[in-house]
């Protein structure tokens, strides 16, 4: 492993003013998204949609440091025959790949999940490297509900994340370590903090046991937020302060950067929260975005599967990428949203 090279890639992924586009929806998830805009999920439609974003040159070159791809996309060619990986690289962004194979129920833990995909991972990674991937992603899912999460689910998922991270680094690929505590429940923000702290501490302990040098990873956590069904919604400032405090308590300064998931927050909330955290400042790591839905909901809607909508969709994508780029510097203002509306 060349740690200096891994660190260089990790630092580039969280470069100030830039963040990551999570375009790694698996077949089931992209179908759900396309159903929402009345588009059939065919291979060509998925290609056209993703190509539309990757060819938004201003967004990609100024605000996007890297793109997480799904297995299908990393092998796909643009309409003109250029490999999509090439389109991404030419824009200046780094191609990455989702390598987990989804989740399965965790035995003896009703309602809890374990992320799978470790078995052949050591064989798959060099192929992705040869295809241009310089980072990877693995997402563990932890739910909050009465009686869960169990320690079994937290430990087993953290162990899998650490095994994945070690395998990636061995293949000269930077692992994005994504332990996602879902915001689906009715819990308040303090319960989210309590669970996320436990999950992060266990994750870093397992990374240590697997001898993963932290200079060569990027963390992709959830923010501290109240559950969607909670009666007590937290303010932007409370989310920012509690998230920063939680991360300072759990994430060693050797980690080059933290790129949040949006997790079901609205586009503007995800931007406002990131911005408020960066306005607090004085942080040991760069804080940026690795958003899926919060970057794509607007362009998806504008596109709606029609080639005549490509320019409008690209404008919508550029806008969200720019807003989040500013948030990663703590320079976003809500007025900028109104002006664009
Ligand atoms: C883009 O969605 C990613 C893949 O999800 P599935 O495996 O369910 O298809 C997902 O891992 C994503 O990268 C993160 O959850 C962050 O996305 P959001 O939408 O939460 O920002």
C-alpha cells in the first residue's frame, strides 16, 4: 500500500469548495427514483440520466471532487461511445465505485441488517482500479426503533466496514466508510447523537483492529438530526452544533475529511446544515458533502426522461452543486436559493 498516494486522493475528495456526487443507486433504488418521475428504468435511460450530470461541466469541474458509481455505470459508455469514467475524469473529478452488495437481515437480530459483499471483494477491487476507480464506498445501515440498534448489529457492521476498508487500501483504493444511522424513526436529535456516537466509536475501534491508516480513508456519516417522524424538529444551529460536537468526540484528526450523506433531508436543509457546521469553523478535518438525493432530486425532476429538458436539468444540478460547494466553505446564504428560484 502506498499511503501517501491514498492520502493524496482522500485529500482531493474533500478539497475545500468541492464534494462528492453519490450516483451509485443500485438497480432497485434508481427504479424507485425513476418511478417518481414517470421514467422507465432501462439501461439507456439510466445512462442518459447519469451522462446528463457528468456532462454538466461547470458543476463537475468547480464543485464535484468525485463521483460514486454503481457497477453498471463504471462499465458504461456515453452516447458518443466515450466511457463514462473518461467523461468524469476529463471534468477533473475522480471516479469511485460502490462495492457493497446491499443488505440482508442479520440473524438473531429482528429488524436489523448486515451489509454484504466481502467474499469476493479482494478479486473485484483490482478490476475496478484498472477501470479507473480511485475510491470505493460501503454503506452500513443502522436503524433506530424501540429496542434497536443492538450491539450485535453495530459491532457486526463496523467489523465489515473495517474489513472492506483494509481490502480497499490493499488494492490502492481509498475507502469511503459509511455507517448510516437512519433518520426514519420518531426519535429526537439526542437519541440520534447517542446512537451515532456509539456507531462511530465502534467503527473506529474496528478500523484500528484491522490496522487501517486513517490518513487514507474518508468518513461518510449521517448528521445529528431528529427522526423524520419526531415531534421535536431540531433547528439548523442545533443540528450543526450537535453534529460537530459528536464528530469531535469520535473522529480522530488523522482522517482527512468527512463527507456527509443527506439521508432524506430536503435539498436546502442538507445545504444549510453543512454550511452552519463550516461556519462554526476551527475543525480538525474538512467537512463536505457526499449527497445522493440532496444533489439529484432537483435535476431528476427537471429532466423527467426528456432530452429537451437536459439543459434545465443541468442548470438544476449546477445550482445544487454550487450551493453545496459554498456550504463546504461556510459561504452559503439562503438568499442565493431565492434568487435561483
Ligand atoms: C445514492 O444512493 C446510494 C446507494 O443506495 P442503494 O444501495 O440503496 O441503492 C447511497 O448509499 C448513498 O450513497 C448514500 O446513502 C447517501 O445518499 P443520500 O441520498 O442519503 O445523500
